[in-house]
């Protein structure tokens, strides 16, 4: 029970901190106040997560807040799945606020109170979503999370595009949330309870009595959570809304909030549905949506020149990998629980990894904007000379998201490849999906070569020669996340243990508890044993080999002692300014982009023209004459407003007589 007390204390700290930030009169105090509040709440959240993993789940209901006659009760349950997401929210939100201490002051036209007040409430909403165990309150906190994040997206109000992006985000997510509202209403009517514990029985009854309705419910939930997660085409708002927000918020939206959508999908479907042919069918749908998303999202990074839009497009692609793993797990839930376990653990491992390197890359994009004053990769270069630590962190994040060993992105993608290829023996289409996933990782690498090469390499523009490094808080945050990408990759045993342990309470809990699917060696190697299929990877050995290779290459370079002479680029004898001959972002992969031009084209919405017959159905013909008569009547009534008090008193007396007469007639009759 004391763990839930710690959780509620974290909620109280976030509420109090947001209120104090709102009423703070000194802007320079607002940031440290928000950091102190977020750090305290984040530490409590991580502490609760660790204790739940060690000692088991906890639950409690606040009966005093229950409404008589209403089937919803605020129940909070923290199991290991909740603990996994709660820990990520607590850690990464603290890192975001630390980064924002240095980043936000450069937005001079905006009041920082307008940022920190909704930000702390946004974090509270996410923490509540992953811990509440009642459908109604899940919906309540889900909408609260969306509303508060909207105010962060439109923080910079002087930019009209930001306001348009905020409206698009708010509108799209609320339209799809209507499906979640409908599910809540239906469950409340069917079971008389909105507790999560009542959902499995309702699902079982529907699977027998009304499978069509069960498919409709699953479809509504999948669409709702796919929209928030950014799955193509429902995630078309991602490249608009996420770049509009400040960098710290973008990191939370792409690094954490879309993972909360994964939690919602798991909690309301995977944890509740009985294994059947229906889960197999929906697994194929989810896996296919994931593959389409990873293809489109990553290919679109090749055409982007805005640093934050490029990272936002890649978010769509990386969530495709997660949904591929979830789809494989759903497909084999009824027939092959070992393979289902492999897909689920790989998906959750990639959730952990993506939250780390995606947050890092958005913060890197924020540092580019902070230093150069813009996000256009065609107009910046050579930033390694100004922000060397950010450059190193961006290199780590770029290689991690591209799946380059031994970083964390490679490890989780390797497990997803294993799951897709092994599943291809039963469903050949999964073999194709696995091959596509491998190819798309190379596309992701190409996109981030463009991101890194354009922004950090090359000559420094003359306009930035007097620039300076980013503040210490920004460097510390980026450095810590870069180290996290390395540690999560070279020591995969503990994140994999977190992912497998979070399956308690699901249909795979028994399989995960007695599984020999994954084996770990003391030097960090991971083995996958699946009905004769064996895969093995040793990240520490890979890291050691890379280090030795780099040292050998450096030694040969030093021993050769070849003289280095800087020279001007040869431009066929022409003397051109350096800025004119640089390889800009728009020049990257131009033939490839031309070949796949259809993916980058903005299709106009078709216009609908009514036939001439519709003129005769024009409603103006009905209400316009009535409106004209009403206007005439209003003008006649206006004549009695002469301004004389005696006339007004006379009308009051006349009105009183009419009212008394009406009352008398009613009583008489």
C-alpha cells in the first residue's frame, strides 16, 4: 500500500509544482521549481517501478471518490507492465525538464510559466493512464493527457503553423478517441462495471455470442491507439505537431507518449482477449500496418530537410517495428506461445530502446536549432566545431536508431527479425516482412547519415563562427541518453528481463516464467532457442572488435606519418565560394527520392460538387421566408423601446396580469 501512497505523492507534487509555476512572478524561478518538482516525482515513479518488479503488483481503490449509481470506481493497480511504462515516464520526463532549463530561455517571446504549468500536468496524465485500472478513469486521464499536451504543441503562438499543427493534433486524436468513448459506454452497459477485471469475461461472452461486435470493439481500440502511436496512415499528424512543440516536449511526445498508446493496446486487448483465430487475424492486421508504417516513415526521412520533421517521420517508421512484433505475438498466441513470447519481448525491448534514442535525437535537433537559430539542414553545417558533445551524442543516436551493432537499436531489431523469420515457416508473408524490416533499417541509416552529415560535418558557416556551445544542462541530458543507448545495447540481459517480466498477468506469463527461449552468457551474449532455430549475438564482443579495429587503424595512420595538406576543392578550374559547392541536404538521395516520388507527394483532397438538381433541395427556400417574417416582427417589437420608464413599468404590470391569469386558469383546471 505504501507504494501507491508514493504514487499519489508523486501526483500531488506534480499538481503543486504546476500550480506554483503558474503563480510564480519571477521567470528565472519557474524553471528550477519545475525541475525540482519533476525530479521528486520522477524519483518516486522509478522507485515504485523497481519495488513492483521486485515484490509484485499492488492495487487500491479510492472508494470515497466513487459516485453513487455510477459503475466507475477510481482503482489504481501497478503491475509489472504498468511499472515498465511508469519508470520510463519518470526517468525521461526528468531528463526533458533538465534539458529544458537551458533550451527554453532562447524562446524569448514566450512566458515559461505557460510551458511548465501544462508540462507537469501532462506528465501526471501519462502516469495516471498507465496505473489506473478502470475504463472510465482511463478515458478521463487519456483525454487529460491529450489536452495538456495540446497546450505544449501550441506554446509558440506567434507561429501560425504551430497553431494549425496543434489543432490538427487535437482534432485527429479526439476523433479517433470517440472509439474509446464508445467502448467505455458499451462495457459499462454490458457488465455493470468499468473495472479492468470485468473485461476478460465480457470478451469471452462476446467471442461466443457476438463475435462481430467483438471485432468492432477491437477495431475501435486498434484505430484509437494506432493514431496516438503514429502508425501510418493514421499518424499523418506526427510530422506537423511534434516539430511544432519545443524540443523537450517533442522528445516526450515521440519518446514516451506514443509508447503510452502501446500500453493501452496491450492492456485493453492483449491482456484481456482469449487466444483464438480472432487474435491470429488481428495479429496479421497489426503486423501489416507496422510494416507499411516502417516503410513509409523511413522512406520519408530521405526527403525531409527540417531536422525535427525528419526525426518525427522516423518515429512513424520505428513504431512500425514495434507493431510488427506485437502483430507476430498476436498471430501465434493461440498456436505457438514460444514464438508469441519472442515477438512480444522484442516489441517491448524496442519500446524501451526507441524511447531512449528517439528522445535523444529530438533533443539533438533542439540543440541544432538553439545553436544555429534554424532547423533547415540546407542552411547549417559544421556544428561539430561548436557543439562537440552534442555531435557525439547525435552520432550515437543516429547509429542506434539505424540498428548498427552494438547499440540498443540493433539488439531489439535483431529479436524482431528472429520472430518474423521464424514465423515465416507458418505464415510465409512474415518472412517477407522480416526481409523488408532488414532493408528498411538501411534506409533509416541513410536518413540519419543525411541528418548527421548535413548538420554537424563540413565547414562552419561564417555567420556561426562566433557561436557558442549549448548550456550545460542540455549537454548533460544528451550525454546521459547517449550512454543509455550504449548500455541498453551491450548489456541486453536486464532490459530483456524487464520486458519479459512485464508479461505477468497476460496469457504468456506462465510461458515467460518457465521459458528457455532466451539464454544469457556472462559476457553479455544472448541466445534465442526456438524449436531448433538458434540465433546468437554477443554485443560486448562486437564492441571489443570495433575498438580493436579503430585502434589498429589509428596506429597505422600514426606510423605512416603521411603529411596532411589542406587544399581547395577542385571545381574544374572555377573559383567558387565554399557555400556554393557544399553538398546540402536536398542533394542527398535525389535519384532515390525521384524514383519513390509518390511517397512524398501531397495528394489534394477531392472537391465535391452537387448536381444542379440539388438547387431544388436548397433549404434556403424553406427557412428564408420565415427568417424575413421574424425580422419584421422583431422590428415591430423594437418600437416599444422608447426609453420612457413609465412605458416599461406599464409593460411589467401587463405581463404580471397575464402571468396571474395563466396561473389562475391552471389551478382551476
